[in-house]
C-alpha cells in the first residue's frame, strides 16, 4: 500500500490504486507546504474519496502534533485567534466584527470631509470594505434594517398613525453633522449579518477548532455526492461535519417555500426574522374590524420560535454524523425546526464545512456566515472554470422594469414625506432620484443615449431595430450621464445606515395593498418587476459596482425589447478581474487547493487569479486514469455514412445536409453501440433545430426503431425524471436495445451527472461548442485577458475594434477574436475545450467501465487543413489524447473500430 516513506491513508475504504496513492500524497504534501496548489485527477478515478482521506488525515496529524507541543504555546495561539467582544456589549454591536482594514479605510475617508464630488470617479472609490457592506449575496442579507447612522430623532405628528412607521429619522453623516460616536464606530465595522435567533448566538462559547477544512463545489448535487463518499470513511463519525446551502434548498416553512424564487424566499425569511426581533408590538390595520395590537407570538418564523428544538436539531446532527442537505431538511421537518439556521449555527464547532461556491468565494457571504479562513484549509472542487465563476459573483444587473419600479416608489415616498423629512434625508433621496432618472434615460431614450451616437452601427442594421448591447468603461459611463459629481460611497453609506430601503418598500407595499383594485396582473410586465425591496437592493449593488476601479469591469447597456424569453432592457456591470478577490482567500487560508478533472492549461488560471505567485511556487499535480487504455475508444469522426464531411462551424452547422448526415450517423451508431448513447449539442437552440429536422425528414423514426430517444429538458427540475426514464429504457429487453439521450454542452447533464456502465457506452460530441462571438460580455473578457500584462496591446485593440463594441454582431465578434494574438484567443479556445472535456468525461466512472468517445467534426482530425485556432485535440485530457484515433479515411473504418471495441469489452463486468 505504501512505498518507502510515503504516507499511509488508513481511512481509504478500499485497497487504493497507485494513482490514488500518488494523488493523496501530493495533496498531503501540498497541505504541509501551504499556499496554492492545483491537483488534477480525471473524473472516475476516485478523486473525491482521495481528497477526503488525504485532507482529513492531514488535519488529524496536525492536531496530534499540536498535542505534543507545550500547553503554554498552544494557549497563546488560541488567545490570539480568539473572538473580539464580550457579553456586556449591546445587541446591535454583537452583529458587527471589528476589521482593521476597514478602520484604515474609515480614517482615509475622514480626510475628505468636504469633498462631496468625486475627483476621479471609478478610481478613488475602490474600497473593498464597501463591497463587503453592500454586495448582496443571493442568500444573505447585506442591508440590515437596523443601521445606526448619526441621527437625531425628530418627533413629528404625522396625522395618519399607519404612515408613521415609514417615516425616516433625521439623518446626518459624520462629515455633515460633526463628530458622532455611533457613526465613527460603525465606520470601523464590518457587517456580520446573522439573522438567526438570539438563542443561536449563545451557543458559540466553545473554542474555535483549528485546522478546519472548507470543501466547496458548484452544485448541491455535487456536495451531496461528497457527503456520500465521506460516509464510506471513519471520518464521517470522527469529525464534526456541517453542510451549508441556500434558503431555497433548506427552507421547510411551506408558506415561504410557496413563493418559488430564491429572491422572494430570502426576503420573506429575513422579514420574518426582522419581525421577531422587534420588541415593541405594533398596531395592525384590519380595515372594518378596526386595529389590533400584534402580539410577539405572531411574529417571526414558526420554525425558529423554540430554542429547545434548535438545540435538539444540533444534538441529532452531532449524533448522526455526516448529513447532506436532503438529510438535514428531513431532520428539520421531523423535529419542526429550521435546518437552514440550524446548520449555520454549527459552523463554529465543525471540523469540515461542506458548502457551495457562492458561500465561500463571496466575501460578503463568508462574513455573513462567520466563516474564518485563517490558518484553515480551503478545497475548491470542479475548479476548471473557477476564474469565470468567481468574477460572475460580482456582476450586478438591473432591468428597466426594476428601475421604473424603484424610481416610481422613491418618488411616491418623497412626495408623501417631503415636508416631514430633514435636510439630510431630502438631499440623499433627491440624489437617488437623479441617479435612477439618469439610468432610465439611457435605457429608454435610444437616440439621446450617449453611447448610441459614438458607434457607426447603422450600416450593420443594429441601430434600426434598436435591439443591441453596448459597453462602456465606468468613468465614461458616469461622465456621459453627468453623474460623476455624486459621491457614491457616501450615498451607499446612507442607504445602509438610514433604513431607506425598508421604509420605501414598506410604504410602497402598503399603497399597493390599498390599490388592489388596479390591474396588477392584467399587464404581464408589471408582474416581472419583483418586489420593491429586491429592486432597491439590486440598485444598491449596481451603485456599489460603480465604485470599482475603472479597469476592473465594464458597463453593459442593453436596449433589447422584451420578448417571451427575455426581460428586455437592462444595465449590467461585468467584473473582469478576480485577482484581488481571490487574493483575500489565499492570504487568509493556510492552504488553497484547486481540484478538478481537467485543470490545464494552468497558466491561464495563474495569470487570472494569482499572478503575483511565481510559477515555481504553484504546486501542480496531474495523474492518469485508472482505466486501462483498451477500455476507451476516442475517435475523430470527420466523415459521415454518405461520405460527406462533418463541419459544424457557425456558418455551416444549420445546413440541411449537415443535419441529415448527423442523423444517418446516429442511425448507424444505434446498430453497433449497445445500451446507452449520450449526444452533446452546442446549445438548446441547435438541439431543437436538429431534432425538428430529423422529425420532419423521418430520420428520427428510423433511429427510434432501434433505441428510445430522450431529450435534456430546459428546466432543471425535470432532469431527474428524464434520467430515470432513460436508465429504465436501457435496462429493458428487446424489441429496442437501449436508448439515446440528446444533451447540451454546459447544461445540467454535462456537469456532474455520471453515465457509468450502460448509461454511457458511447459519448457523441457534435462539433466544437465555441461560445457565441456575439456575446458582448464574453468579448469584454477576451479583450481584458488579451491585454493582461500588455497595456499597449489593450490600447491598440480598443482602437482597432472600437471601444464601444455593439453586441449581436457575429462578424464583429470574430474580428475581435482574430485580432487577438495569444491570451484572448487561448481563453476562447479553452472555454470550448473545457466544455468538451467535461462532457466526454461523464462516461468512464470506474476501473471496469468502458466507452467510445466520438468527436464529430473535421476540425478534430489531425489532417484538417481548416485551422483558424490551435488544434482542438491538443487540449484534450492526456488519457484521451494518448488513445485518440485522429484520422479515419471513411465512416466504414469508424464502424469497424466500434464493432471490434464493443466485442472486446462485452465481457467486462461492473464493480
């Protein structure tokens, strides 16, 4: 089991293969060394189990070492890592954690006491602390209702008692009102939003566990799979494990769940928590029945009222060992208490925290959950697209309908309370109205929008249909709307401290209720606006994005008209750099491990996420597959049964001859491939086009005489049903032998679904799934990556392709890609081939598995003369590349190879 001085991993439940031992040793050494490491192990090689047994063994060994150290040294370390604060602090202060970086920012801002205007918009306002305060994670509340800006309470007789609750207290910022202890205290603070009940907070007395492991992946199903693997080891019972997830996945309050969308579930949950914390009872208007006083018992979520049940939940979890999200939800239902807050309350005492990407990679989420990365281990699985996943969390988008909704309600609020508000509130509310009006104008008025006059788009027909996207730098955007003189940092501080969002949304909800007779549902668009509160929060996030460095991202202006599938015009901030975001994680944690089936090329990841790290300090390990070479048959299929070449490039893939030839290929495969075939298309649209063409031509009927045909549904909720039917069809005896599943690259099936054994005897990749070159966000990323470390090229690229590129034009997109010399092109190619590798890796899942992999396009062939980019086969995983048959003279040769392959492997059993 071990060679020489290699580490033993007794928790591994089977006799490990040599490559599994190599992987576990590499991970163990990486954790010993600390810093950043990238570990690549093909899907189906037991990667998850290897990670568990190596990382947790390392934690056990570290703790054993520490036990042998002097008690005094151990105590000193624990004191240094202790919690700040005491039980004597007021409640409002317990929700905040002092942060030295923010204190520095606070001191800097005091020096600018009288500068309301911004000297360099988009540059001076790059404050990470403000992003922490205002970045709204999908699952957390980052705008609490109990802000404590410097205010003086003003007693006003409102007349209508019901409206008094919506009146803002007088607001003065520190610069305007002199020194204020409350505000200056808050400036050095960081939000740690934990909307859980007070009784939860009392449970965090115990010592913080050192060497905690945070394991994160992208989907809840991948996290559940991790927990299932963990249960195979002794660590499931030896270590405290907690699984985290979204409210939508955890909530057991049926009334809240009925709301459907994540945003509405989050809002309603937080609203219930807010109601619970209110100590003073409020009057509730019951119309004709008069007014009653709402009692404390009717406030809050019924799933969080009983402290004893929360305690029982924690005890049960501790006794039952490792539980996944489904287990925790079931346990919460059985006990009758909230599993979302129950799991959150166990983070401090956990040795292993299993959580989704968003919760760990977003700094706002980490702080909201109280995740402490210092001296701990972070393992990020499925890290092949980590850079893009990371920056997408910092995007911000607000639709035209949301803007109209928010602007309208701020205006109504201002009209109602203007005479009762102090000068501070009036000034900031008017500023908000100026901003929302400016944003609305750029989306509503196509002719007057500054950017529409700077690009000669009419000759391409873009200007005529007024359905286009354009992009701008932050500074240009602010100047073009004449809002560069607004200090967004002070405005955001006002939004956070004044409670303006809850007051405006509360008043808006009340007026909406009173006007129930108005046709809210008659007009479909009004239903898409969402709540006033969520629209306001989106606006605040958008404003926060405008405080980033000018070069960190771009503003996308989309004037698309609403369609059945789209929501129409919107403004979006697209983050382009993840370097600063990821550096926070790297510098806090003891070790950060990026794991995945295909991580290469690693240089792109290094340049985008940790360019400061020298190449020789990045620990990279890659292992081969556990399956023998004869268990896979990768074929580059350049010609179909009729002898026609396969070319699924953008301009040719929709031709009837290409679609017909592909159909004939499937007819032939259905006769030679046993059990299941999974066919991957580049998009749902193209899959639909092909399916309809096959149906009308009769090819589909021919295929279905041999095998059942299933299609990947667009709705993720329907996937399990389709997969179940697909699996059952494969297991059924004659007359049909097996089934075909038509899937989509980048869909749910291509990520994380395993097609072991008969479920995936053959994977067919149709063409090269390059992303659409008309996607303006993609092109902005390409341009940014091309210019990394080469500012002169960035300038020349802007001049040659026009700074304000208009989306929707494929040819312009291609011209940008062709003008790239290295990095940008490489990134575009990598996006395609990473998607290919993820899809074709679904088939081989264990040592006795076998499958054929057909890469259907002439561009995969070694003798292809049509070469715009580098050869696709060079970016295939090594274990596939080594066996690739890259040249076949005709389809007959392909058919013969397939026949021999399946005859050779038919006697192979499954584990």
